[in-house]
C-alpha cells in the first residue's frame, strides 16, 4: 500500500473515531486488530478482533457525550 493510501486510511479511521462511529472505524482495520491502552509505562490490550472492537467502542461512545479533545494524527516523521 502506498504511503499516501496508508495516511488516508489512518485519517479516515481517526475521523470515524471523532464521529463516534465504531462501524466506520472497523472499515479501516484488519480482523486481528488490537485496541491498546497506555497508562504511564504500561501498555495493555483493551480488546482484540474487529467485532470486539466495534462492541467495545460502541459501548464507550454511549458512555461519553463527546471526547474532550478530538483525536488527531501526529506526524512522527518530522
């Protein structure tokens, strides 16, 4: 996949997250996706698999009225 296509895919995934659209998020991940949680120096797997991601994110989006800050892409290549 070309770098531009990957960047577009990530941008669309982030836009779906910001729109609280778990189904749309699932369009941009593989079946074996893992959603990770970072707390300090610890990383844990919140959920694994596309179907579980949709369930987990749908539940999360119901529990929050909006995110305090929209997710955004940070270019690590700079």
